[in-house]
C-alpha cells in the first residue's frame, strides 16, 4: 500500500507539501498540486482520513443548506458549488430546509454534527440573529440571497430589484400599462426586491401602483395555479403578467390555456430565473436570467478562502439579464 512518503518521492516534493494538497491548503502552486495529484492517482494512494482530520483539525467537508434538493434552481446551485469545492479536495454535504424554519434549524444541527469546516446557507426562515449565532461557531459561513451588514463580505445575492425593473420596463416599452404581478412569499427578501423593481419601473413611466394587480403566490411547482386564477378573476383587464419566478409562469401558462387565452397574443407573460424549461415551453418564455451557477461557484470559492484564511473578494451582487423570447407581444 502506497504511503505519503511514496507520493512525495514520485512527485519530487516534501511530505508536508503532499499533506497541504490533501487538506486543500490554498498556498500550493498549481503546477506542484497537479504533480502531487498525478502521483496520488498513479500510486492509487488512499489517505488516512481520520488521521488527516485529527492532524489538520479539518474534515475537508463543507455543509450546504438550500430550500429544496429538487428543481432546476437549487440543483444547479448545489452542483456548481460541489464541483468547485471538489477541485480543492473538499466534499459537499447538502441538505434542505424545506422552506421551514424548524427544518432549517434541524438541518444546520445535522451539518454541524458532521463537523463541517464551513457552511453555505440559502435559508428563508432563519433570522439574522440565528445566522449570526451560527457564524460564532462556524466563522467560515457564506450566506446566499440574504444580506446581513455584520457579515457583508460573506453575503452574495442577485440584484433582484434591478431584475424586477428590467422585466417590467420591457413590458412597458412594449405598450403594456395594466401589468399584473404574481409574487412569491413576500416574507422573502428576493420577492420584496423584485416587487420593488416592478414598482420602480411603473413610477418611472408615470403609472400609479395598483395593489389590486398584485397576488402573492409561491415559488414551487405544486401550488402555482391558485394565484393566477385569483388574478384573472379580478377582471382587471390586464394585458401582461410579470411572474417573480419561472415556476409561477408555468402555472400562469396552464391557467391561461384552461381559459383559452392566447399567451402572447391576448396576455403577455414574463418570468424570472431562466430555468431550463423556459426555452422549451410554447411559446418560449421571456424571462430574467439569474446566474445561479456563478453564485454557486463564488460562494464555494469564498467559503474555501475563509477556511484557508486567505482573501477572496466575492461580489455581493450579481447582475441579472433580460432574456427575450416569444411570450411578450407589443401592443398599440
């Protein structure tokens, strides 16, 4: 069985350098790291993970809490983070909070029981105080889609307000003035920010905000029909609907088709997130792109830098982009 000494001799480096590569230490030159990894593969070297963990006081694992492990958004986010941490010989342990504070608390307890070296948190139920308490025991914590001033450098999100503005302005530029809006849960920061972007665009065009055009919905696929039915039943003569995520837009498509309302021709629809199915449905959905893979990569790089006590200037806000397809039509 190959030993760490065998690896160091084949790679022509010191045993301490091999150890640093195994523990994901940031201060190893890329060429040296590649040489060590090739030697490990060639010798089929199997490190003693328990001894390695005791020596480094690390488990080379990172915990990740997300809303759910299903759906395109969170699967893309988790996959991007996992690929990034694996490049540094870390493993990702992912679990879901199921959009519930009690489940989120349980999930954090579970991840901490695994003695993870760092955390990536995407939570809707945990309060700022809850999260700040978590960072006392796990300083290498990165927060997604939520901003807390005390840990500002460790927070990353999308400029949701700009995204809401871009979507609404596009509808206004195409002649729509009666624009319905179906939100997600308004206790979530991203929902409130996207709605504020909607309001900003209306104000810019001199259109008064009308609460009767707003319906609170949900972000998942299970219960996304009730909100569009409520909005349409109000007989507001809307010509367009801004959906605060693409799952909501799918429900809108279903309800409009139930009522023989032509999507685009009779009522235009715009979404948010640019999920993979948005380009596959008919008509193809105009939406706002959320660079979710970039968020996963940036969060992973930041948590690795916190673990390794190196500096990584993670951006606090990612920039959304309007993706124009076929679901919005210009009216006179």
